[in-house]
C-alpha cells in the first residue's frame, strides 16, 4: 500500500459525496447542475447502489433499471462530477473548515485507464463463483465487469478467487491487467461532505427461529428482487433449492424490524411496500400461485401507496395479520410457518405451508461514520441529525447527510432529502466563500 | 468498444414470412422509388448527401424482447432505405448502450438516429444526450416507444407487437429524412424566485435560496408566518414546541436583505415561462396600507401552499352534532389552552374520564364504505401523519392525567418515521387501550342509550358509545362508552384553485398538486420553472416537508446557474416571404402573446407579418393548418416530415433474407 498526502493532480472538489447510490447520485447531480465540482466516492465497483439491482419500484411499477441507469449515466457524463469506485472513505479530519477525506483505493488489478470494458478477460477466466449482484444465484468470474449496466464498464479482479492462471492477461487487448497493482491511500481536500452511505439489510439469520440458513427457499427480499428482474439470474421466478416454479409464496413482514429482541426496534419503512410490490409482480409472473403477506400493520403511507395496497388486495393477494413465530423446513424443500393470527377466533395458532418464503429484513446502516470522522450517530446507529430545521445537518459543521444513512426511507423520500442536502451544501459553500461565490441579479424583485 | 461478442442465438421466428407483403421484385421497385423521392427532397433542401440512419432497438432487459422479436425487427428495418446500422442492446439507456450510439455516429458517420425503446418521457433526453456526445445535432434523433405502446400493450400478441414495432420504426426513419438540425431556444433568465406560502415549507425554501445569494419574494396570504404549525403544540418526534421551529425559520426569513417578505398578500396572476414569469401580487402596497397590485418578474416559482386539516361533514361520527366529538387540531388547541395547573380535564361541563382517538377520519376512504366528499370523490390516500400525532397526544394525555382512560381505534398503526415507533411502544406501556378495525367495517360513534333506547340518566356512563368489531379480540363486537372522541383527521390540499388555473398546474386524483414523476422528480411539475415544496404535493411530516422545501430550492438554484434559460425548439416559425399578414393564425392561437402581427419593412413598405414569441409558444401547431399560404411550420414537426413519415409508415416491408449489418449485443 502506498500513501500520498495529495492526489497526483491538483483536483480539489467543492464537495465529496460518500456513496453513489440513488441518494449520492441525486445530491451530486443537484450540486453539479449549479456548477459545483463534485467527487462521488463509491465502495463498490459500480455506482447505482441498491436501486440498480431492484426489479421494479412502487407504486409506479417503473422498471428500476430503466430509471436508475439514466441517473447513473447522467452522473457519469456530467462535466462537474468525478467518480471513484472501489474506494472507501477511511476517515475525515477537519482543519479550520477544510475537510481532509482519507480515501482507500482498493486494488482492482486492472488499469482503468487502459480497460475498454470488452469483457474478453471475463470470458477467458475459468474461476467462477456465486454472483453477488444476483444475490449469489448466478455465476460470476473472478475477473469481470460488475454487471450488465454497471458504470464504469471496467473489469475488476477479485484476488480471493483468482487462480493467477494468467488467461485474462493473455487475452486483454490493451494490457490492462496488472497483477502487481497495490491498494492506495490518498487524502483529498474539500469544503463540504455529504454522507450518503445507505443501508445494508440485516442478516437472514438475525431471527434464528426462522431457520433461514437451513433452507435455500427462505430468501431475502433483495434475492426476490433479482428473481423478478426481467434480466435476473434465471430470467423467471424459480425457487433456489430445486428450480421448481413456486406455487405458494409467503412474505414475512417485520422479519428484521420493529423487533426489540434483535436490537432493531424501529420500522424500516419500505418493507410493506416492497413486499406488496413483489407480491403484485409475482401474481403477474405466476398467475396461479397463492401469495400471502403476513403483517403486523400495513404501512402504506406515501403518495399513492394506500391505493397501491388496495389494488393488491383487489388482485387477490392474501393479507394475513399475524406475526410469524417460527419457520421450519419440511419435506421437499417446503416450509412450515407457525403463525398467530388475529382474524379467526377458532383458529388462532395456525400452521401454514409454503414452498418459498421471502423475509422482509430490516435496514441497518451500511457504514458507521462515528469511527474516524466527526459525524456522530444516534442510538439507532444511523447518522444523528440534531438540527430541527435543517434535517440534513449532522453534528459536524460542513458535513451533511442524505438518504438512508440518516434513517430508513424509500426512494422518493431519499431523492427529496438528497436535494435538501445538496441545497445545504451549496448555501454553506456560498456563505463560506462569500464574495467569491456566484453573484445573482440583485435589482429589486417587485416592479411597477 | 467490442461489445458484439455473444449472440443470443435465438432461432428465427417461424412466422417470419407473414410479414412480407409483396415479392422481392415489387419491393425492389418501391425501394428505388422511395430512394428517388428522398434524393429529390434532399436536393430541394440543398443537402444532396444520402442520410445515414442508425436504428437502435432496446430489449429493456426483456420488457420489450419477451414480446417483440427485436432481432427480426432489427434485421428488417436494417433494409429500409437510408438505414445503415441496425442494432439491438439489452439496456440501450445504460452507459454501454449510449456509448455504442455515440461511437457509431463518430465512426460510421451516422447523421440520423432512431432509438426504439420505452416512452420518450423516460429517455428521449437520455438519447439526445448520447447523440450530442457523438457530435450530432440532438434533434436529428427520433424516439420510438415500442414498450408502453408495444410490448406492454400487446403482451398477448407477439407477432402483432413485432409488426407494430417495425412500422413505427420505419415511420420514424421516414420522419428523420426531412429532419433539420435545431437549436435550443435561449432566453434571458430572471434569477429571482417567488415563494408562495409562508408556512415552514415556504420559509425553508426562501431561507435556503437567500442563503445561496438568490433574491426571493415570499408571499403569505395571512398576516402571520408559520402556517399550520401555528396550530400545534409539541411536535413529534423531537417534542419541541412547534413555535420554536416556526421562530427559528422566521428568524432566517425576517430582516433578510435577500428576502422581500409580503404578508397579507396574494399572487393574483401568473403568466410567462421558466426564467420569465410575470406575476401580479395584491398586497398592502397602497397609501396607508391600502390594497394595491404590483408586478414581479421572477424566474422560478416555489409553491408551498400547504394543507388544511380535513373537516368532517356535519354528523360524520357525530361531529358538529355532539360537542364531545372534536378533531385532533381542536383537541391540541384545547390541551394548549388548558391551565397548566389543572388537576383534571374539564370539558363541556363534564369531568373527562375517558377519551377515544379514532384514526383515518377523512383518509384511506373506500368505495362503498365511506360517503364521498361533496365533489363525489373519496380521500383514498393515507395522510401519513395522523397515526403519530394521535399516539403522541394519547401518550401525553395518559401521562398528564393517569386516571383518564385512553382508547385508540385504528386500522393500521403507521408510526413509520425515525423515533415514531417509540410513541406506539410507549403508549402501549402507559396503558393506552388499542382496538383494531377493518377498513370495510369502521366503528360507529353514537350517543349512549340505555336498554330502553333513552339517553342514560347516570352521569357515570360516557355520553358517547363507540361500537367496533375489534380484530385484536378476533372479531368481537365491543361497545365502549367514552366522555370524548377525538377524530384523527387527515390532510386535504389548500384551496388554491386560482393558482392552479393561472399556472395551469396538474393535480392528482387526490387533488394534491401533481409532481412530474412520483419516484424520481417529486418536487417538479409539468410546468417548467414551477416547483413544489411540502404538503402542497402530498401529506408529509415536518422533517419531510423541510426536505421537500430544500429539494425545491436546489432545483431553483440549479435553474439559476445559467444566465440564459434553454427551451426546447419545437415552436412555430413563420416564413416571412410567404406570410401575407392576414392574421388568421393569430386568431387560432390559444396562448396569449405567442403569435402576434408585427409591423415590418418589406421593399420599402410597412406591412404586417406574423411573429412567434418562442418563450410563449407551446408548439401546439394550431396555427399551421389555417395558414392559406403554408407560411407557418412547427420546427421539428414540419409538414414535409409528416409526409415522409407517412411514406415510411406505408412503405412495403422488405424480406428478411438479405443481411444488413446486424449485431447482437450483451
């Protein structure tokens, strides 16, 4: 690992955005459209965050790729935005209002300046492993472009899986493969930072009584998104254990939220709606399948969401109010759900069978900025936002927050918050720089 | 980019032959005729080179290609006169897809591009961008929608959808034959903002813009800033006084040299367009504070007109029929005004010992269950904030008067926000009793009667009885006598019909102002330069309102980043050499000021000629067909383009035998 205090160029962005999911991209675009220089830093090999992996979005049922890919493309092509992927923020120190952001550029073993994204290396590689973009369902090579519509279209080599056979280097037309590449730490100076580090889902095994690790047919919500995506791993909905077309699918809500026993007492805000959405998509993909949603409260609170929920009910999706107490794998890969319902006095404790179960896991923070940066987190682990009238301010001056990093929220609320954070940055910079900033017309507004 | 590595290997469709209408010889003859006609057109236009059209067909991951045979479509349109490249991609809108287009333009000298994909609403701009990056004028581009109008609409007719796709693409290719490069219309940008509404959304938007150095005119119709928050006490989840939040924002907008604050004022007229809105403000500008009108010229308008609490109909849950039934805002006011030292809750001459809160009053209404609003519609939406408001109030009431029994009647508890779930948990812990009802089976609120059907003599029984089929006790029918009922009323949009009409704002089924895209563009409306902040768009809580206001402000700030506004070039144009100044077109124009007769010097004589104001023209085309001299054309939609489009649409479709360049991509 090499360290340098300054990037090789004299590039100094007006703002650095941590995370290039939908929140980070929206903030970046809203700042860049004002003529400000933005550096968008992403830990993964592509920008796009979770949203690019979703099937469709509620309540519009727009295909997620179709509305995320243009945002990715707009960010990548914006003259005022630079993107660093495979890069982690390792710390921020603030000296007299200037933030020094420590960036750890992970070795990709591919020279991005040379790589043309032709994928010849990928086709030549023999080492295959479960594709993380497909939630482990498809296969991926040890050297590969992250996914079809990834940005940038650059191959990345995974040293854990590489057998160093050298086939990739032999076929690369531009000699871009560099087995001796080193990770690098650089420090970048800037005036403002937006934390848009997003979320992770809590683990499938967070509730041991659901036995999720004992059955391939208990899947995460993101896995179901991939199964439903038109370009997903199988191109259709099949259950992972044996490739059977499922005939009875259960969605278990609050399987990782609103549950003090697992340390996530809060509501994750999106699970009701994404489960309803996936139930609707499933009933289109598998018209004869039974689809059941087990819930405590249906929280369809956003614009158009309640109507979406009522439509799902009218479509024949079963909504059963009851907390699923236990899930047991049974014969043929099927699953037995023990449910306490509140609807049938004669039959309170029920055992119901399904052949595929989707757990609506909760959202937990992806990154804890309180380690290594002046940004504090609240008791729920998400970034603390102490200013009542400026919800995107953090405990650190000049560092702002957008999206799920400041607590679970859906895409539209994330987009609004990303805009609000960008506005705070632009006015913060304006105030900080005073006369040097853009001057607008100052003649009186009212005339006549 | 060598993307052309793996073929999908799809077998040719068996119905392939059906699409051929004429034999090859016939087609060859037609081909020649069309080519000849195109050459003549080009000759006339002074550009004799044969156009090179690239056609790009998107699979949309399967959204299109599961129905439309895109490979066959590409093969067939590849043989249409003028088409030199015809390609397929899984996601044309992705970076590799876009890159392929710009690369082909540069490397193969394409001078016209067609993309057949989803609705132009989604991606027309995306591909204009890709075309620009290939150094080609972005208006030499044609977008064909084969998803919403093709694969999705004709899911069960793949062959029909494929033929439709081919026809639509050939029509677009035809239209492009006579397309001309166009430039964006650039007009001055008045970089000042008008914010309508002085609640927290309006104040926040104004404060943010002012802090960015932008002049703001903040107009509030009442005499006071703060809007609905003035009616609130402590607010969730921070438990601060609403007045503190109002005061903080008020401090930012008052005595701010960038903000012109106008109270007791109204925006009475708006016309113009982005960067150039002419607005009329009525306010106390006259001598001695008398009302008078003044004009303001602004570049952007932020609508922060907010909401009004739902007012139940007379008799809805006994509202206005029994004084013991009140709404949440009324209850909050009651608590606010209560003597802090009060040991008991006295109301309407009674010592209140039990209070019931009823959720979803005026929200989540269902067909056949709830009575429609006076305009015949139902408030089908969730008002988002009532659950937390009710639980906050229920909890506060229990804590203040532990002897008061508090009941909560809900359908779902929607305490979704950060810190809101705690209210639910704590209300349960503090002994609030919950009842749950199905939406189809709302509780009945009635005056308490004794067994003989009379009002009870005893002062002990609560005067109001709520009967409910309670789902928490597996559907038991319960009757709960209470002293007071609090109706958890939702939000309804503020009455701003005048503004809606003068700005031509779209509203949704729920009557709130309608955003451009409910997922991606929540603060923009179809009228460029007009932005939405807060509950004018949809119910939201304080934090969400402030975020929406910030998002609206950032869009305005971005609009003001440039000295000129850029408008799309699809406006009418007048050929002065053909215009006779009769003015028939002007009488047909619906947009005031868009088309006018002006005096011009022609051959030493002063004559009248029609002239278009590009900023006001919406490109509707109403003027074009009425001109007897064909002096008017709509840029981008010229009559000869329509003709060549019809030629393309009607031309016979070639055989799929000969092989043009056809590449299968990822």
